[in-house]
C-alpha cells in the first residue's frame, strides 16, 4: 500500500483538515519538507508535501500574484500537496493560497497550531518505513511461494508468477519461440513477444522494459549471455506501479526457471548462494529444501580475484561450493568451514583468494565483506589471505571488547533514552555510511536533507559531540559500529 496524503490525513493525532483537492488525496508522498521561501522549487525532488506557515507571504506587496507564482513553481517541481500551518502569522489559510492551490491543482491541508511540522515529518517517515518493511516482507513471501511452486516445474512457477503479479507470463525458448503462456491466450501475439526477446538479447540487457497494448512489460533472459536458454516475459500493471518490488520477484522467478531448465545441482547452489548474499535467508532455505540440498549451518566466503578466478570458482563449485556472485573483477563462492588451506590451494591452481571467518547463513553479507577485504591484501607470494589474520580482524576484536561496549553505551545513552531514538540512530547510521555527506545520506534514509540535518543537530546536542570535528565524527562512527545489532 503506497503512502498517500489520505493515509497521513487519517492520522487523528495530527488534526489535519483538507481545505481543497480531495481528488488528490491518493497521490503518493515520499517525504515532508519545510520551506518559508517564495521559491522552494530548487530544493524539491517531486512527491513531497510542502509545509509552510506563510511567513514569506506577509512581506509581498501583491500577495495574490506571489501566491500564484509560488504554487505554480510547486506544481512544476512535482510537489503533491501544501500543508499550511496556522499561527504565528495567520489564523486561517489565506484566500490567496486557497485560490492559487485550486488554480494549480494542488491539495491544500490546514495544520492546526498545536501540531508542529516535525510531527508531520515524523509521521511521513514512519509511514514510509512501515511500508518499506511491509513490501520487503511481502516480497519474501512471494519468493517463497515461487520456490514452492517450483516443485511443479516451469509451468508451476509461471502460473504462480502470473497470479502474484495479476498479469500474464510467457516463456520463450532460445530461438525466441513461445513455449508456454499463462493464462492461455493472454498477452500479445507470438511475433510481438519474439521481437521483444530478440531485442533484449541484442542489447545484452539483464532486463528490457517496454509497453505493449497499454500494459507495462518486462523481459528477462534465462541463463548467462554465452548460453542463453530463453526469455521470461511478464505483462502486469505492477511492473510499472511497483518497479523495484516487481523486478525482485521477476528476477527470482527467472533464476528458478533457469535452474529448473538445467536441472543441475550446481545451478541450484548458485541460486541459493545469490539469495544468501542478498540477505534473503528464508527464500534460500525454501529453494534448498525444494531442491533437497542441505543448507550448512556455517559458511566461509571466498572472494576470488586475478586472472584465474573464474576457473578457480568453477573448481570450488564442483567441490561443493555455492557460487554467490560472478562480477567483472571478482567471483564470490561460499564453502563450508572444512575447506583447509591445502585443499584450497590445490583448487585455486595459481588464483588468489580472500577468506572470511565462518559465519551463519544470516551473516553471509558480513562474510562477503570480510572476504573482499582479505582479497585486497593478496598478491605475489601471498595467494590466500584469511580475514582472521588481518589487522581488520584485530579491530573487530577491539570493537567487541567490554571497554568498547562501555564506551558506546555511555556515548549513546542520552540518544537511546530519547523518545525519537530510532530516528536519530537511523539518521546517524546513514550519515556515517555516506561518509558524512548530507545528500546521499538523506536519499538513503528517505528523508529531506534538512530533516536529516535537524536530527543530527539533535543527536549532537544529546551526546555533546561537535560533528564538525574529525575526532568526534570518529567517536560517533565507532560507537555506532560497536552498538550495531549482530
């Protein structure tokens, strides 16, 4: 369910009243932004709820013309609605604002004086965060059902995918001929589908998006480029309405269809390894169960680099490894902890590898990071580097010490006790992860950069840190690292 203006207005704690534009209540809202500028457009990115108290309007000699220009710029910048706060400047929404909003088709909402703008910003952020969690969980459930449908073969996966996306699904062979269509007779004719698959192959894309007969369509190749086994084509309104979510679901179906077509254990292990690397342990467990392949309780990630990495990855997979990723400069394979150095050196045959410490399936992403860090230290005369032997591992041990835990707990205690601690800690993590750059951090956090700045100012005030100082930034980074849930 998309976060809309209607859902925000329905929050009775805010006391919002729709003045006009009821027809726009179902528009999506990504975040709220506060501005008292006569031209806030340069700071907007579309799909915002703009909050203002009208301070800028008080000094205008021609308020009607100024409001008209202001609303026009908002509409052109893609703003969804205006939230006008009563007091301290206006006891009611000025008629100039009402007329301008009506002229430009903007939804206008009255905000009572008792409701601070930060409460609306928080409500929008909470709704979007809840929606992201709900969508991720829904995606996992769909992927599980697709894996279970694989017991019935390719048709079972195609039927389940069509049902989940409320659309049609077609499978084409390597010669671009339609081999399966669900429901029967649905979608465009065979020639149109064949042309779409052919264009996707020629472009060498992982996915080709188009519109056919007024419906969004995506075509995903099955198999690697050098051994194309066909194309999965899906037509559904969901492809356009929820592109990221639909892409994840269609991608899972394509991986399953490729595996079912090959029927090989190595390919199944590759699907499971990829899901583990994405952090989707539940789907990995489902695919492993459907395929009757036991999932180990611990993995060691092996990051292979250098000229012989692809051959080394093939040998590791043949020896029981799980190919998790095949990139341009690196191959990542998961193996069980019983792979000793002697056995590994034989399989590498001149290649180079970084190895993580043993990790549970839920920690494969961490294992991959460790393996990649270790691989960076390999070179002439140092074929294999284990993360456990690196300085980074020593740092991990220091950060896991009781002293480090006490340091983090003491520094962050005022923040964790605050009523908005979750928002503050989340803002800090995104800011640190973005190397202290505001715009990338705000984008990842899903809030406006001024909202992020305000939260960081509040965190700095609670902790006593001066976040303009490198040493205080380092202290915050270390505390967040130590306190990160494992």
